[in-house]
């Protein structure tokens, strides 16, 4: 678990990485062990309370500092749902950094069993079927509090029909530690 000071460091790194794309100084990595450990993260950008970008990593493949900076830039400029961020938007942007636990496969024999196992407000969920893959962070429960709706929307995000189910669907859950600017 990271503490609030560590969360502030990650938020500042994310903001600096985005600002560097507009000519600001690049984020300075601190020589501390916890920033160098491989961790998976998501960076969510909000503008006036609305989603403005969200990109992340589901697996720990690079140091946490590098992962957060990379995902911040990707959320700002490469989220296909949004136009690239403009310099004028940077000041009003609010950043959230989520540090993911390792995903744990769910052993479920059908969709009803999967729904019964979900922990609303706690679980992030990864759905995989063939080449289809999608995830919802635990924060999505705030907008989709019913497990059945949560799973239906995740299937749609993965490019599947909302009523689709197969024995070959794989689900994995994870938790996050979230840090937000202004908290």
C-alpha cells in the first residue's frame, strides 16, 4: 500500500508528463525503491467531472514511475474516444492515478455464478474471450452499481453482445489504490 505522500508524487509525475508534451520540463524520477518496482497503473483524466481520457496497464511490465507517466501521456493524447488534450485544457484537468493489484482469475461455471462472485465497488474486472478483451476499473461501479449491468456493459466494451456468454469467457478481478487531485 502506498501512502498519501506517495500518491501526490504519482499525481505530480502524471501532470508533469502531460505538461512536458506542451514544452514543460519532463517529470523527474526520484531515486526511491517504490517508484522503481514494476506495477500496473491506470491514469484517468476528468474535465469538469466528465471523463476526458483513461489509459492503463493491466500487468506490471515496467517501473511504476514510468508506467504512470506513459499512461498519463497516452490518456491525454491517444485515447481513441477523445481528441488530444489542448494546452488550454491542462489547467482545468483533474487527474486520478489507480495502482492495480495483480489480477486473480475467477473460477465461475456460468454467468450467474460470475455475477454472484462480483464485489460491487471493490472489484475491477477483466473480461477475455478469444481476441476480445476489456476492463472496468472499480470506480465504474459508481456509474453501473448493478452487477448484471456492469457485466453487460463490459461485454459491450469488449465488442461482444451484451447478452453473450460462453464457457470460454475468462474473467479476472483486481483491486486498486486510487489517488485523485484535490483530495
